[in-house]
C-alpha cells in the first residue's frame, strides 16, 4: 500500500469514529440536519449515511435491461416493497461501443436513471466494474478492447489498466458533474470496482495480486466521498469493503477483512439466470426470507437482491447462450409485474426487520443455543426496553417448540421467527401471509390477424477467397452481428463418388462455437450447435455431391460473447476443421482449402427489419402448407393490443432467430433448444409498450431454419389471478404492527390473522374463483377442497371483496361457522383465489 493510501485509511477510520460518537449521542433529527451532505462513512456495524445509521434493503435493477418509460414504475414498486437502495452495474460496452464514441441515450441514460432513483427517495449503488459479468455480452467489456495490442484483461497489464482507468474516471466525472454522490447531496452511497475477482485471481498469479491492489487504490484515489466495495474479494485493499455474493451469506461469509468494516451482501440471488436448454429456475420465497433474516441476525446491515427485477436482454446484449429473459423469478418479473408471494413476503421481512432497527443498530448481541437445532440471537440495550430476538430452527425437516424468556414458540423446519420486542412473533420466514398470484398470457383480441410475407436470404456460394482457413468468428464479426459466411469449393471427379445411391459422403465441421448452418450447392443440409457448458461441437451431415465444382457454404452463428473466466481475450469461436468423409479416395481435408468470408446477412445490411428497409426487395406470400425455407425473413403488421397490460409475442412454431418491432430488436429466440422438461426454455418474448404505435406496427422475424410463422401470437400479460392462504397457526401479519418511538404495538385494537388481497393498480376483484375454510390444499391457480369446507366460504369472501381493489377477510370462526364447525378438532385454513379486472 502506498503512503497516500495509508493516510487515507487512517483518515477514514478517524472520520468514522467521530461520526459514530455523534450518531450514538445525538437525537435523530438533530444529527440528520447537522450531517446533511457529509457523505457516507462506516464502522463495523453499518454504513453511516449523512451521519445516520441505516438498515439497507437493496434491489438490483439494471437500466439497459428495461426501457426508460418502465423505470418510474419499477422504482415505485421496489420502494413499496420495502427497498431503499437500487443497485446497478455500469455497462462499458453499451456506453463506448467504439473507442472514443459514447452513447448515453434512451435506456442507456445512466445519469437519468440515477437521478430518478434519487427523485423516488431511494439510495443507489453503482457497480463500475468495468468488468461486470452479469450474464451480459462480453461481461460488459467492449469488443474493441480485444484488439488493443498486447492486452490482457483484468491483469496488471498496462494497456488494460490504462483503458479501464480512463473509463472509470469518465463515469465518475459524469456522475460527479450531475452531483449524484451522497457527498454532494445525491443518492449514490456505494460504488464498486472490479467484480468477483477472487474467482480468477490465481490464474494471473502475482499480476493478479498487483492488479487488485492497483484497482482498489485507483478507485479510492478518485475521492468520491462514498465507500468503495469489492464483492467476493478477501484481500480488498485499504478502506475498500469486501462483500459477499451467494444464497446463504449469513452462514458462508467469512466476514470483513478488517475490524472496522461492516458486513455487506451485494448479491443475494433471488433465483438463477437461465441459458437456452435450461429448465425453469426457482428459489422459494421462504428460503430467500430465511437467508435475509439470518444475515441481519448475524450483524449484517445491507442485503441486495440480485435481481429484484431482472428485465430483458434486448437486442444482442445477452452473454453466451443466456436467454433473452433475465431473472424472471425475481420479486418483480420480466414484465414489471409483482411476483407473489416472493414480492410480498420479502416486503414483510423488511417491515419486521425495520421494527427491530434500533436494537439491531445500537444493541449489544448474544446468541444462546436453545437446543442442538435452535439458537436465539438477541440484540438489546441493557437497562432499556429495546430488545429484538431471532429464533432460528436450523433443522431442515423437523419443527421445534422451544421456550424463550418464559414463553413457548413453535418453529417450522428451517425457519426464523422475528420478535421485535423479544416477546411477540411478527413474522416467521417459513410462514407466508402475503398474497400469491399467477401469471396469465392472454391472446390479444385485436392483433392476431397477421398477414405474413417473406423474403428468403440469398445463400452465397463463391465469395472471394481471402484466407486459406476460416477466420476466427469473434474477430470476423467484431460483435456487430451474430452471423458470418464461409464459402469454399471442391472439384470432384466421378470416380471420387460412390456409385451406390444409399452411400452418401458426409460433411464434417468441427467448430469452437456457437452454432452453424450448412449448405451444399445452395441446398440446406442441416445445423448443429454447442451449449453454454461446452460451446464447441461437430456438425456431421450426409450431403449430395456431384462431379465437377461443388460449393460449400457455412453460416457461423454466435449467441453472445463470453462473460466470465480468466483470459477472456483468448476465447475463440467458429470453424476449425472442415472435411468430407466417405469419398472413394478417402477423407478430404478442406480445413486449408481457401475460404471466402462475408460478415452478416444481406437482410441485415438492407435493414429489412426497419420500416424503410422492409420496403426493399420482393416480399412474397408464405407457403399455405409446409414450412418456409431456411434463412428467411418474415414480416407482418399489427395494431397495439388493447388495454395497458404488458405485451409479449409467443414464438411457438418457430426454431431460432431474432425478432424486431418497428426496427428495435427485442432479442434472440430459440424455440428448438428444449429443456429437460420437454419444452422451450423461453417461449414468450417481451415487446416493450414504448416500442409500439397505436396502429401498423411492424414485426420482422429472422428465422434460421425451416419453419412457419402462422402460430406466432401477440399476447398481453397480467397477474390478475391473486390468492391468499392463511392458517390459524399463522401469526398476525407484520403489517398489523408498528413502532412509534420506543413503543411497539398493534396498528389497531389488536392484531388478527386474516387474508389480505390487493388487485393490480386500477383493477378490482371481479370474481371469487375459489374459497374454502377448512383444510384446503394446493397452490394459487390450482386450489382444491380438502376433506371439509364451510358451505358459506365463498359467500363470506364475495361479500367482503367483490368490487373492491383491496379487501381483508379475517380468519374468524364466527364468520365461517354459522352452521356449525365443518372440521372439528382441525386447525382451520382459509384459501381464496380471485380474479381482478
């Protein structure tokens, strides 16, 4: 560490200590006013923002993964869900796609996004990287960086460090000029440099160690007035805070690397990103809630949900084989709709933890073990009524009833009960009281009379030879397109070919990735592809050859650039060996036969996907029966769907390609890559409402293989099916409790268990689809009556809820047992499903 960085560490520590004394000895309103605008410091307990300690519930929302018109509602919904920090990466390759040429427009407007966060009363964390991974194309690094002479990414390498430092400084100055750091009165309270570097550090040996120290000290030297963090970085230098990523950081994090640093969790994975070929990714609301309660019970002060809204990899922004839909299982789904019960249950966790805030931030802690599986974690201020407790059952299958402070508490398997006064359970992580919902894809009533036309892409057969071997595919395409042609020719003598019609030669192409279509003499012979795990593959197809000149055309395809691992600049793709097997004269190696090359498709150069470009060429009717040819462009016009719900397009019937709406790419589709569950990994693709006009919207589809567009369907998307499932064993909802000053009490006369239902904004409960008071079972969208049910169940709910945006149905025997108890000696459960319109 340099002398200057050592002084900075001392200065930061002293500042944090002085602020801590002020925080502990000043009234809240006084120190807020006194420290307004001083920025962010920290100690071992928490961040200290403008002189005030905070419990921070953060959610990742990436600005380029949604359109700018979606940002306000996403932020409003996040705030309503108890989120007070928004975390985002900064994406170098969208901001500087060509060296020295910058783009901060539209959904790439970083400053506008951060300002909007502040306007919503939220804090912000920016993760500058500039390597970000994030399942984003090339990990956020621009392609042109690969072609800088002698460069080695993410190493103590002068060319890389020079470009990295220039970009980081440019972004910092842009944000500083807009006064967006907390030290300037802005919303940014944390900044991140690098990203999970420990996972590759050993590959670079001493150059890796030197690089991470350089990166941290370079960032600190920018003096932005807020702390810097490095996630999953045990040796984060000086005042840079090392943070945790993972699903269970409360149990896996080894802790900060210095005693004066707080415990921060930068990525709590709400599910898992998906690649083409994957089944759905799930993480239960209960498991996520357990992890959050566990973290804060063990001295954590910030958790970030990665992702809170995943969004969409629009255009060609997804990394290798990553689906266009991103983290759809997050609390807010791809379409901007609240995913119940995850959204509501986590909102309840935030509420419960905030009821414990004073004890957590200023109390002393103890952790008695109540039995081998159950522990209590207690935060209290001796001599006062300030006390909060977390009762944790770590057993994954057995429930426990334990005695704590003279009372008995029931703990379901693997759950935490939160007691803001060390007496009253306001939430158990395994008991969901928040409403559930089910997503519906509805065929639009006004947009599905699609009159499709098509243009077949020309297949080049004899491009000018420019190299002896096929050129590397990343270098050839330079991230401008997914496609590049390779052509070569062979001259065969009749004696080279078998006289038997049942024995055909075989074309074999060994490729480093990602996919390939093969044509011989202009005729399609087949395709092959790799996977996210193994990107290389071998295409082997029987082919019909003729005496004389034969033309071989290979279309190399990419599905994004790599986004992780060491030495990314040395990753390669495209054909590496070409041969013909089964000739009478043996195997013919064509790997150095001489190749012509063409970057992109004719339709791309002609911009057939735009309104002006689509007027070029001769569009013809699609076939009435059978499939269209491979490499075909399809277009149609449609009017905007009715209502204001999100819009999607279903691609059933198609194989693989890309979709454009009014000239804007909404991403890659791949219907033929079937998951182990027997269906496409992703079938519906978001159409942002801002891409649509009221009338005559142009949809253009580039389909790589033989297919027919007749089953393509325009949909609207809603979560208007909402449900509640509560039991007499459940505690009253945490939303029925409040803390005023040091007083913890029910919001009303008393807290009661009941069902709470709320329609999406602007809609009301129109139908009660299901209601059962007794022992119902099932899940939202599939409830069933059990052995007994009150005959007035539906009537009670209809009287309470029909025609209302919000309704509460108390779980009271007097309401449902007017004709007697339908289930004697059974603890009652109430299940409700309604439709909002």
